């Protein structure tokens, strides 16, 4: 793979984005459920608010019954665009670093430290560029009928209308509101994901658990990576969702949180440690399959491209 990745960076970025979009088509309904569960009972003590969504499966039924089945794919357009931008840059950049030999030691073994650092840096680049799209996606996915609404309701009509409205009202800075608060989420998630995926894949290849070049190697490594990502990323994912979705004043300043640290402290103080892991089940059912599918599609697309172009 090294030769084609190094010579065809544009194709590697394209395949990375397409792989993430393929995963997003399957997991976006879980993203809708996750977003709403993370906003439910925001800054309210446990037991003091009505729980519209008791668990992942109840949330699916409730959203489908009240908002309609189509609501389970709310925010699909910005979700796909964000995945293409963010993961095209993230996985494409990581793939180039891997192909260039920057992730291996002089002895040829994979360096977990270099892998984690490359994953974090690649994630930051992709997430910052795609931050306005992610913010609008969060707004759209939180929108619900009044009887099951949670969090602030923005009432956008669609992705382009939302981007135009925010840009006109708050300028370019307003479009990147919450971007810095969302970066730790991506740093933790991306470094954990790509480090564990590459390390597990490397180990399985060394141990010859599956035949060489078998698709089972990528699938098994992605499954391990998915578990690690959910455990490490959920607290940052919760506060990132809330930072993006909080109401703002006329100057575009958040009315509930001053930043990431303030959001973490307020959430932990008011809702307890379990408040930091709200929507954990939805996060696993969404992040787990998304990690597995995106990394598996990415791995297989690169293999197919190399096979038919060498």
C-alpha cells in the first residue's frame, strides 16, 4: 500500500472520506439518539426532570412515534458532509504518514506513541475545518416536537439555511463557535482510534491469527478500536454536543458555558459522574459500528485500489 498512498494522496483522501460516508449512512440514526440523550436533563440533578428517552431502544421508538421515522435521519446532509471533510482529511493524512514510514521505529515496528500523535494531529485538522458543519448537524438533530424536545431548539430549516443564518448574524467567528471546545473530543477519539486500530492490526498480523491480507484482520482490529474509542471519548462528546447546542447572545457568546472546562465542571457538579457518560449506550451503538465500518471500508478501499492499479 505504501507506494500508492505516497503517490496518490488525492485518491487516499477521497477514499477515506467515502469510507466515512458509507459508515455514516448506517449510523446517523444512532447519532440522532445519542445527541438527544446527551442533551436530556442538561445541568439538572438526576431525578428532577422528565426522561423522554429512557434508553437507546426507547429513544428510537419515541422519536419514530412522535417525530416520525424520517426524524431518525435528521441532519443526514451535514453529517455526510462532515464525515467526508473530517475523515477524508483525518484518515487521508494518517494514511500518508503511515505510507511514508513515519509511524514506525528504526527496527520497523509500529510506534504507539507516533501513531497516537499522528492520529490526534490528523483529527484536529479535520475537525477544525468541519466544525461549522458539525455544529449545524447537532442543531438539526436536537430539533424535535415540543413534547419530547431536549436542549435548546434552534428551528433551522436545513443545513444551508442554518449556515447562512448563523453567518449573517454572528459572522465567520460565529460559524466556528465551539470549535476549540470540540477539539479535545477529536484529539482523544482520533488518537485512541487510530493507535488501537494500527496496533491491533499489527499484532494480529504478527501472530498470524488470520490469513495474510484477510479482511478479518481489519474487521477485528476495528472492533477493538471501537470499544476503546467509546470509553475514552464519551465525556468529551457529551460536553462538545452541549457547547455546540447552547443558546447564544447577540454577540454569539454562549449563555450556558464559558468553554470546555466550564462545561465539564458544571456537568460533573450538577449531574454527577454518570452525567459525563450520558448516552453511553447510544455512543457505543453509534461510535462502535461507525468505527468498525469506517475503518473497515477505508482498509478495503485502499486494498482494492492498490490491487487494481499496481
